[in-house]
C-alpha cells in the first residue's frame, strides 16, 4: 500500500498517545518469560513486540521472526538457556543477510550449542538449549548493543552469572544502561565498572510487581520533526513519557532545541512547542542514538540547513543499509548527500522536487522519517504499512493532527 500525502498544515494544538517503547517492551517480555512473577502494562503494539510475544509462547521447533532484528538477537540468547529444547530461528530474506556471528560466538564461548543452517555467520540458526556454567566472555565494545543486551538479559539464568568485558570504545551506552536498569527494577543484581559488566546469578523467585513500559522515544522523533517544520507557536502533546527516561533517543529533547523546538514535561506527557525559526548548521555524534539519524537528516533537508552526522556505523546492518537508503531518497528529492561507513553529510539544498515516491526498503523508519516533509511538499510513501514494525497507528495519528493523506 502506498500513501499519498498532500501538502499539509497541522492544527496549532494537538495530542497523540504513543504506544510503549519497543526497546523496553522486548527486554521486559524476555525477562517476563524467564521470571513470570511480574506483569507488564503499556507493552508496544509493534510487529516486533508481537512477534517477540508469539515466539516466547510458541512450542514450535521452527520460529520465524520475519524482519525483527531485536527479536532474532534476544531469542538467540533466550533459547540457548532453555535446557533440552531444540529451536531453529529464522526470518525474512533480509534477516538472513544480517550478521549474528558475534553473538553466536559469545554464547558458544559460554558453552551454548548453536549451529548455522545455511550460511556461516547468518540466520537461520539451530539452537539446542542447555545449562551454561561458564561465566566469562569478551566482546568488541563497538558492536550492536543488542548483542550485549541479549547476553545480559539471560545472564542471571546462567549457573554462575556473567562477567562481560567490552573491548575498546563503547557505543550505544544508553541501550546497555536501559537493560541494566530493567534488571535492577525486577531485582537482578548487576554492576558496570569501567568496561566490565557483571550480572549475578539468580535462582530465587522474584517479587511480584506490575511494570509500566514508557512510550517509545524513537516514535516521538517524528513529532519532534513535525514540530520543527511547523509554524512558531505550534504545540504537540505526546504521552506517556518520563523526564528520567532509560531510552537513549530521549536525547531528542536537547537535539531539537537546535531546531527551535522546546520540550516541557507535564505529569506523564511532553509538550513540544515551536518557539524559534533561527536554525543553523548541525554537527552531531549519534553513536548513542543512531535510530533517530533518519529523522534528523530529513528535518535538516526540509529546513534547508546542512548537517554532519557521525557515529552511524550500526545503520549499515539494520532493516536496510540506512545510510545508502537516506542518500538515495534525499537525492531523489533534490538534496546532496555524502556518506561514509559511519557518517552522513547533507549539504544545504535549493528547493525540493515535489510528488516524489519515497522507497522504504522494508524499513519502518524510512517511511516515518520522510512523512513530515508533507508540511513542505506533496510526497508519496511506498509500502507505507511497513510502519507496523514499530508504530502500527502512525498514519491514523498523522491524520488526527491535520495531515492530508490518502491510501
């Protein structure tokens, strides 16, 4: 399904309720499978979280997680500690191109039994669950934080816990801290000192409690972009958010000040207000929040300002190579982009090409990042329901605040 967005103008004051964080939900869903004592509220309604829920409750031998990269990584660790169970984890064509070797080798170092069904280093993989008694392993610190979190989430179920040494400069620290904070919240002891993370083993029943998942800051990013592209005085209220968020993408609050967007926390909501049109060139290191790079690049393009974004090396192994995809689609619109393996440089553009069809590459963030451009020009988003991966009600929510779109 394609969505055609006419040039739009949003209402001056609007509000949107955003589903629970996919990152928090998937971590807590796995922990709940290990420790059924606690209940969850405001779980993400994303495809990824639904696939995670389905996989964790399935007794099937073959589990297909489609495009869900987080689920592939977390479930690889989860099924490694399910004693006596044999599982084959597979996914979409793109998933079979996304590397899993670093995580598999770390688990094998801990004693896990995992083999490749097709290509070395890539899904599908066959996992025979067993008791893991080894407790020390090392990983390069600049790998995807999902590999690190996958190990940490199951660490308390290892007979002797886990001592994980990270080698080199650590990227995506907020996501690692999120995992450790959630472990702490349910009663699992851990420490993160220098480059060593330790998680204590836990055999006891945990205290029963209800945990509420904070709404997704990555999904909020598109409204920050919408606010930045709107008239001064426009306000958008989003819920439910915490000022002391565990999510790295909460960096949006400071980043979008550069675009004239002021954020106010009121109870469990945030109010985004466009307060200024004075916007200059932007230089940002996004190694701790790479998922908002697409949103920021499109915001800059729409406002006619240049940006230089670094710390983006993990974008090459996402649903698509996001750096190449951004360059291709922005250039179709009339922009000029240079990329390296870990950076993107957008030059100031002179106007836009209208009614361009944006390819989404099976990537939810491509669809949502480009949608705010409709505040400047008419635009078409191809394969628009790809948004269901993280934010199924995205198009309905855009309509509710004034976007003029048709399927």
